[in-house]
C-alpha cells in the first residue's frame, strides 16, 4: 500500500521543526529513521497530514560523555552508531549489548535511538533498557524544555509522555558503576524479529555474593516495559544463589499479566518471562561476581 497524501517539510534547525509541530499539533509526525513510521503510513495505520523530516537538523545526533560521568546520546543518533560506539561499550555495556537485538543491521543503519524510544513498541528492547538504566529523556517544545525519567516516559502501547508539540532531543544515561553485572536476552521466532518475551537484568553483589542492588525489567509482556519491583526487593540483601533465582523466576511469572496474540499465548509469555528473568539474572550475577 501507499501512504495517504501528506505535506512534507524538512526543516534545517530545531526551532523551525518546533514551530511546525506547534502549528500542526496532532496532524503532524516527525520523521526520524522512518523504520516504524513509514511502514505504519504505508499500511495507513498512521495518516499524518504533515511529515516533519528531522534528518537535516545538525546537532541532534552524537554521543558525548556527561560531566557526571554518564552519557548523553542525541535522539537522531543511528542505532548502528550506538551499537559500534566504543564510548557506549565502555560507559554503558548493557546498552551496547542491547543494540544487536534490534531488528536487522539494515534497519539499525537508518533507525535512530530516539525514534525507537518515542515509538515505544512494547516488544522493543530500548524502552526496557532505558527503564533499567533509569535514563532521562529530554523533550523540547517551542515554549520549554523538560526532562522526564524513563519510568514516567513510557505510558502505554505506542504512547509516551511526549506531547504533540514536543521533540525528543537527547537521552541522558547516568554514570555506569563498574560494580554492575548485566544481561539482556529475548525469545523471538527468528533472529531480528521483535521479542515475544525479553528480560533486562542488572545486579550488584558483595564478596559473599549478597545482592546489594537489583533491577529487573521485562518487555513483550505488557503495554510498556514491566519493572518487577517485588522480584528486585526479594533479591536485595540476600545471597544470589540458584535457589533464590528460581524463587525470583516464580515471582516474575506470578507478577506478569500479559496479553496473548498470534505470536505467543499469555500463558507462554508468563512462563517464559520467569525463565528469561532467571537466565538474565544468572548471567548478570556472574558478571557482578567477576567485577567484585
Ligand atoms: C523489519 C523490522 C524489524 C524491526 N525489529 C525491531 C526489533 O526487533 N526491535 C526494535 O526495537 N525495533 C525494531 N524495529 C523498529 C526499528 O528499531 C525502528 O527504527 C524504531 O522503532 C523507530 O526508529 P526510527 O528512527 O526509524 O523512527 P521513525 O520510524 O522515524 O519514527 C517512529 C515514531 O517516533 C516519532 N519520533 C521519531 N523521532 C522522534 C523525536 N526525536 N522526537 C519525537 N518523536 C520522534 C515519530 O514521529 C514516529 O511516531 C524493526 C523495524 C522493522 C522495519
């Protein structure tokens, strides 16, 4: 299919793009990598009257170290650039490990980190990673700039806190502690497909393998990333042995309330969610032990 007719603008600076968003509101859509927007327009699941192409705006892409030791990543940074960045590998290895899971490299060559985050597909990896990292999203409109924590940013299916007149300019990742062990894994039908179920785990342990901090976020099992606070609370202060991780897997299975669809039933997603949580926690524990 072909998209419905639309007006196309290619502003050369952020101010011009924001004026267009202010003028056209809900009728406008920003075009970043186009890897989600264009298929949706072709299928007429999205019918914007105005498309604002932000690819020609300088300054929206780039990866830089922040003054607090964290990372600032421009919204228009291509997914492949993030994947290949030595800075990201060194300062946020979880994000580096997440990138190859996003579709195929052809998609990642065009797709942007900001587009993936704002698109907020429930089975996408980056929203879950942003929640696990406790990232901050910087939104700009013609009137103001605001910073939204990741756990408030992802609202529901394909919906974020981004208003129609706002543009995501950058993502701020807090400084990474070398004490973190981490992992991300998912189950999909074929390599590059969206996840049926996925898990992101981060843990810190002391010398006796007692858990000092834990974060666990599942994706593909709800309308947006699911951080399982009850599982995190069960781990902190306890020795992270296999028996405890099996108990945590059961807590996760119990906590999840996914929908079934043509890819996987709700029961499958609940069961496999627990298994994926356990596997990612085991790998994260190993890395944390190696680091301690
Ligand atoms: C075959 C295929 C397989 C894929 N598999 C995966 C996968 O396994 N995992 C995965 O995570 N993704 C997958 N994707 C999606 C891919 O990662 C997209 O690149 C991503 O979802 C959107 O990024 P984009 O830059 O292409 O955004 P676009 O498609 O251009 O935009 C997506 C949405 O975000 C909005 N938007 C974009 N940038 C901004 C901004 N800076 N500020 C405000 N709003 C903005 C747009 O208006 C639009 O609504 C797949 C895509 C395809 C075609």
